[in-house]
C-alpha cells in the first residue's frame, strides 16, 4: 500500500513510472486545403429566429469539409454542423470567419446584408 495523501503538495510530488514523453510528436493537425471560392451567408430562415452563419461552395471530400468545419467552429468557440455540403456555424460570426478563411488562402465572398 502507498502512503495516504493529505495535501495537494503531496499530490504534486508524486512521480509516475512509464510516463516519458513520446519521442514522435503528433503531425501538424492543420489540414491543407486548396484555395477555393467560398460564400459567407447569415440566415435565420427556418431556425426559429436564431441566426447562423453559412459557409457555402466548398468542393472537396467529406473528411476535408468536416476538418474545415471543426477548425472554424474551434476558432470562434461555438457549435455548428454540416448539412448538404454547407458548414453551419451557430451565431453571426461572418466577419471573423471570412478573415480566418482569407488567412487560410481561400477567396471569400460576402453574400447578403
């Protein structure tokens, strides 16, 4: 049996075996996308008055679309989904997403209001 820990300091001093850092770091998690012409919309239609940002026009595999959607959702810190080849981001983050997509090398067109 081991000694009972009575403080956080004692817990901080614990050393575990077999927890050496990996010699192979994970590959860069940012996927490479070819520059594309995308459209940034925002809409409330059919969503009970809630605003969403739509990114349309992505051409590529389903995995690439999911990776791009995940990257965009993480950048603005909100949820979203993919439906019919469109990325749906909860809230009106069109300007922030356009700036991020331009930084990635895409051409982005602002559609609507």
